C-alpha cells in the first residue's frame, strides 16, 4: 500500500491507511468476487482475466518501458504522452495481428507450452492479475511473465526456459550497464549539464517509443494469454481499446506508485540520461526477441540494467545525493529481492492452479 505503518504503530495509523486505500481495496474485493463468479464460464472468464491483466501488467511494467519517459516529461500534459504511447501500441499490435495471422503476441504464444488457448479456467487464473495489482501497489517490480504466463504453461519445461532466458537477460543487462557507465559515464557527466538541446528530446521520444514497441513484442503475450491465439477483428478492437483506456488511466495518474522505483534512481529526470537508458534497454530487448520466441521476464532485464548503472555511478562517485557503493548495493539488492518475491508468488499461483507446473516443481 502507500505507506505501511511501522510495527507497533497505534490503531489510528492503520485506520488512516485503510481510508487512503479504501477505493483500491474496494476494487480488489469486487475483482476477486467477479473472478469467483466467472471463472467457470470460459467465454466470460477469458475476457475478465484479460481486462485485469491488461491494466495490472502494464501498470507494473510501466517502470521499465515508459517509466523514464514519464519521469523526464513530467511538465508535459499527460494526454500528450498518452496519445504518443497509445498510438505506438495500436500500430504495433495491428502489425503483429497482420504479420502473425491474428496473433498479437508476435508469436511468443507459439512457444512450446503456450500454443493452445485455455479452454477452462481456475479461480487463480482469473484473479492472478489482482495479486499483481497488490504487488504493484507495494511498489514491487515483479515479472509479469512469470506471474501471468506460468499458470497457463502446458509443459513444465516452458517455465524453466523462461527462467533461464530471464536470468541470462539480467546478467547481460547488468554487465552492459557496468561497462557503459564506467567507460562513458565521465563523458556523460561533463556533457549532460545545463539545458538539453531540443534534439535530445526528439531522441528520447524516439528511444522510448522503440523501447515500448520492443516491450510489446516481448510481453504482449502476458496479456493475450487469456485470449484465442488468433483474434478476429472485433476481438482485436476490444483488445486494443481496453489497453488504450488502461494506459490513459496510468498516464492520468502520472504512473502507478511503482514509478518511484525509477524516480529514486540517479539523474533519470534528465532527458539525456533517460534517452541513454532507453536506447540500451531497447537494444537488449530486441536482441533477445530475435534470439528465440521463448517468453522472458523483461522486468529482470530492466532491474539488472538499473542496478548495474547505479553501481557503476557509485563506483565513480557520481551517484545522486552522494550515494556510495553501499547505498547502490542496498538499492540493487532490494529491487532484486522484489523480483524474486514476484517469481515465488508466480510459482505458488502456477502450482496451485496448474497440475503440470505442480508436477514439474515437486516431482
């Protein structure tokens, strides 16, 4: 939630917390009730699960795709940012729908274990995105790939393949960040002073747009997993309309509370620094997308990139507010702990709702 009262806090602190969060808690309760009422009706459950997943996945993963975009364009009207990002979403999804014969996941759901659309649902299948909303509210960057996709895997190997690819992605992103900010950091520190040239704004918008498209190519599968693998025109329009509406809510809020994970990092408000982060992150995602169609956790890649960057800046003594190596390691460890918690929650949900995953984990 927003601010969890410390241990030993009086009852009034918890009452105030409940009052601040009563709208969110009410939405959650309604969501769980709707999940319970619809999960046994597949044609309804798939759209309910999709709607929940559409907002929760984008809200949690917004820190890694449009987080720096929001942070570095805070003075611009929210609807301008929304129109730009929503426009890219529409074009990207239509491109995938055409190129992959009605599939909006860029073929990711054609990977082994995810080829067939679900024909029945468990309560946890539909309500899993609600748990993701809770973790997002707690400002935890969680792998939506593991939390949402894992419950639908038809073979245990699908999970292990995703995990291996995600861990490799974290390591490569961390190493790239260390290399870039140790070698080029001093140059960027000298150059990135004063007002940025307008060309940097253009570059950052282009980089953010490319990164957003790359994320969609990887993680649209997390949302579309509930739906038929080939959408007709009406289903495509509903898919696009629902996500565009969710994006509008997200930008209107200035990003979910998880946006603070980005805002607290060193110098991300500077449009030049944001552009560099987006370019490197986007390049890594595009490379992994071309390597194989196995889904992966882009969150792990992003956390690795930010962690390596923060550590490199601390090693050079260039961290924000005089942050040292200890502070950087603490921040890096906390973010990594959160994604591990998310992975653990994902496995619990997957094992509870999917006998294939349960057998693969405990055999």
